[in-house]
C-alpha cells in the first residue's frame, strides 16, 4: 500500500465540544475511501482541517508530495491545494458567469499560481486549451463546453465541480457528497463516472456521502466517524455489519 495522506491524533475542539477526536488514519492511493457517519459526526470538520479551512487544536496532517511526506497542518488552503490536496465543495466552487471551458482553464492554472492572469490571455494559450478540453472529455461535457455554467443542468454542474477538483492533477481529491440532489439515474451515472475517473487519473479519491448505495458501490474502504472519533474502519461489507456502526446510526 502506498500512503497518500495521513493524520496523527488529529483533533479539533469548539469550546467544550470535541468535533474531531484524535483521529489517526492513513489513506492509501490504491483505494477509494469513504468517510461516513451520522449528522454532526465531524466529517465536514475533518475535511476543513485537511484543506486548511480550519486549524487543528491538536495532532497533525501529512501529505505525500513530490518531496515526500510534508506536514500540511497549519498551512493556508491555497498552499495545501498547490501541494496536491483538492476538494469539491457541497456548495459550488464554480464561476457561474464563465463557460465550462473557462472554469477549467482557471482551475488548471491555479496549479501554477497563475490564476490572476486575464482570461483573454488564457484563451490564447493552446496548451491550456488542450488540458481544459481533456478534462471536458473526461467528464463528458463536450456538448456544453462553451455554455456558461449558470445555464447548466444540476447534473452537468456536478460534473464541472468534479472536473475542477481534478484539474490540478492533485494527489488526493476530497468529494463532499458528489451525488447530492441527483435523481437515481443521475446518481448511477455519476457513480460510474467517478469510478471511471478514478481508474483514468492518478488522483486518489476520498468521498463523503449520505447515500449508502453510493458508498457501497464506490468504496474499497469505509471509515466511520461518530462524535468525532473513528468507530469502524474497513471494507464496506465488514463495516456494514459492525454493531457499533448500527448503534451510532440508530441513535440519531
Ligand atoms: N464552526 C463551528 N463552531 C462550533 N461548532 C461547530 C462548528 N463547526 C461544526 N461544529 C460542531 O461540530 C460537530 C461536527 O460537525 P460537522 O459539521 O463536522 O459534522 P458532519 O459529520 O459534517 O455532519 P453532517 O452530516 O450533518 O454534515 C457538530 O456538533 C457541529 O455542531
Ligand atoms: Mg457535513
């Protein structure tokens, strides 16, 4: 197994409340890992710690980068993203007034810290066009590539968000409820798409989902949080049968 990300006794308190309680996990590049747990378990807080949106009150986070394991806890979100950890937000991370292609151009260049460049220059950059177009093809948005995002269907927007998260070729991408708001067919389609993208990119996928069918369809490994602590960790089938997991969900 090759570890892409690890946390050691990661902790976050809000006053008296321990939202993330000494979580130590290693995420392997060979697996799709899902992070699940009842409402308020600490999943979003955990993601916020990983991405630098929140500072831990204890422990640390290390990302496997080109220079080996690098401590990312305490760094700024943009620095963490440039080191190779990206995230798709449940709340959208796309520019409504820009086309799909332009969104991907902007996402792509943020990798090289060039994101303050004017769009007119980006549009004249052939290499950037090719890279953005490759992402468009990966998520099957060819038909709407020039459309401004505010005109897209909900499903197509989700695909743009996924493409934006992958545009920087991150080591690891965190997907926060990637199928939220989709109907059953749309959900099945996105599950297939994500699983294909996982095969066709070097990026390791980590997913948070409330839809258990999606969790079981996509994941090789499931980590269950309850009241900030890991209560189960293993293959989906094993986690599904774990008494502590059943109790944690029934208790809510
Ligand atoms: N900024 C904050 N200030 C105070 N308490 C917070 C803050 N953010 C989260 N919490 C609390 O921390 C706990 C964990 O919340 P978190 O949002 O991480 O849970 P979650 O697992 O993402 O839940 P959900 O499934 O509902 O999205 C909750 O009790 C929440 O009220
Ligand atoms: Mg949450």
